[in-house]
C-alpha cells in the first residue's frame, strides 16, 4: 500500500494520465491538418463544391481537436517542474533544446497560420489561404519531430557528456540528437500511426452519414480519402514498426524481451502469440509461439540468438550494480499486443472498405452509383444485403477508436518498457522525481488534473457530436467567390474579418 501511494508512483501515474490523454489529440491533429489541406487543394484545383464543403466540415472538427491538444499539451509540460524537478535539472540542457525549437519554430507556424486560415476566408485569395493550412500542417509535423527527438534521447542518449561537478548531462552534439536513428524511426512510426488515426476518423464519420443517407457527395469523397489513407498509413505503420523494433532490439534488448515474455535467450527465438507465466519465478507456464519469427524481427535472420529477460537483467546488474532492471512484464507484453492488434484491425477494415466501395469501372453496370447516391457495397458481383451493409457501416464507425487505442498502448509500451530508467542507462526513474513534493501534494494534483480532464473530455465529445451530426455547412456566395486580393474585395476598411464557421 505504501509503495502504491509513494510520491514516485503517484508522479508516474499523474504523468501517464496527462500524457495518454494529451496524445489522444496529437495524432488526430497531425493527420486532420494534412487531410483538410488536401481537400482544400482539391477545391482550389477543381472548384467543386463538395470539396469546399468537406474542407469546412473537417476543418471545424480539426479546430476543436487542436484547441484541446494545445491546452492539454501545455499542462503536460508543467509536469517537469512539478513532480520531476531532479529530471529537469539533470537533462534540462539537452531535453530543453528540442522543446525550445518546437516552441520557437513549429508552434509559431501552427499558431500564426491557423489564425490566418480561420479568419482569412473573406480576406485572402484562395491560393494564399490554401498555403496557410499547408503551413499549419507543416507546423504540426515539425512539432512532432522535435518532441520525438527529445523523447528518443531518453530512449537512447547520444550527443552529450556528463559534468561530474554539476551532476548533470550537458549537450555536445545537437545535430546528433535530432538525427539519430532512434529519432528517425520513431518519427516515421508515429507519423504513419497518426495518419491511421485520421483516416479511421474520417471513415467512421463518413460511414455514420452514409448509413443515414445524409450529405452523400461530401461523405462519399471523405470515405474514399479516409480508406486510402488508412491503407497507406496502416502499411507504413507495419513497416516502420518493424524498423523501430530492430532499433529497439539493439538499443534496449530488455524491452524486446519483455514484449515477447522471452525469459531465457534462444536461437532461434519464437514470436509469442499468447503466454501466461510467473513473473517472480521468471518462466511461462503456457506459451503459444511461432518458431524463429522473433529472431527474424530482431535480426532479419530466422536462426539468430535473442537474449531473454533473465539474460539482460543479469547483464545490467553487472553493468549498473545490484537491482531489478525488469519492467512490468504483463504491461509490456500485453501493451505490445494491443498496439499491434488494434492497428492491424484498422488496416483490415480499410482494405475491406476500399474493395467494397471500389471504382465504378470495376463494378457491373447495374451496381454503379452516382455522386448523389450512397455507394453499393459489392463483395464480388453482387451487392451486400442491407443487413451486412448496415453492419459494415457500424464496424467502420467503431473502428474510429481502434487506432487511438493502438497509439495509446504503443506509448504505454514505449515508456513503461524502458523502466526502471527515465533516461536509459543514465538516470533511474526513482532519482528523477521532485525530492520536496509530498505524497499529499502529488495525490491532490493528480486527482485535480484527472477530474479536469474528465470534464474536458465531456466537452470535447459533446462539441464533436454536435458538429458531426450537423454535417457540412451550406455554402454562401462569399464562400464560392473568395477575394482576389489580400484584404478582400470589399472597399470598406472598417468591415471586420469574418469567422468562417
């Protein structure tokens, strides 16, 4: 009981709650910014009303999401000064550098150009206005890169030296921190996973409206775009996950072993489909495995040796001194499987949906539909029955949450699989907490933040439901005829800029 309520444990819970909650908004913000930019580009090029309606509809959902992401992100950064002051003192010289770049460059892009995009519909020519949303998208991606570079340094510290007099790490090679393979592979994996979230979000909402036979032209377009994005991002996530796994095996062998509940090293090493064991005794009592697959995933060789949990724990005890260097094995093992399972389920729904709604030239003439009609779901040469069609729309709607679950468990696995280190091999988690923050103070702040986030979650869901149900807006004459010069075509200088929503 004392351990469960220890300041270190409570601080970890608080940081975990705020981080996972914040990261629900991050991938959707990154992907929706780019998808809205793509839809607006399609409108600028074709001048078709369905693309403009789609831009405004998805843009509104994007704005709700990014507002919540910014608020929760600022609170998350406060954690370093609140509960993790010893961590901040130890790595502030290094960790602060990419975060400063994120604020000065990436956040500047986002905040400046999102303001121009929101209020510039009737004041900016459409190509300049389009450039604004693309700059917002670039800003979100840059922001993610700098933050992931900082996190990657915690996973694999490089480009630094220890100052024994001051008892802290000091930056020696900022470029290496930004470009090490951990940062590059983690960025690739996070971006593809983010677009899987955005694609599923778009597909789910489009399926909701198509099942109701509402806003059909816009939702047909949105469904198609979302399905294509889901498939490309899903495949990209699988490829990038494989690359990241190989990097992880070399840099953090304990994390790979824990992800597979591999207690003792084997050659070849099997991939675990299901395992149940005794953590204290260090072995599995039930194991369903695929022979040699883990060796291939780790080394591109079906016969190579992969060290187990017990092997790595012994090696780290010899290197770092007495102690238990194992993470929470059940969390690492099942978190890894939840991540893969929900991610691949999303990819499967995307592939099935793209085939069921394939292009007209691939369908028999009698099953082809127009822009104003709900597409038939055609498996082979016959449309699905109304019952199965309805089931697909329901599955597509529920799939919206699958990539979010996969993303959340992916980060839980990434961070908890590194324990007991906060900076791998350099600083232990127990040495990173604030020494003068009491149990009661951490518990009070954790309850306060959790309650506040619960309230914000209700607000977020209600706002999204309200605008999702409302559907795309009706277009005005001003929407269809944007200004041809900066400042708008209206000669009245006192006329305020119009908010587009």
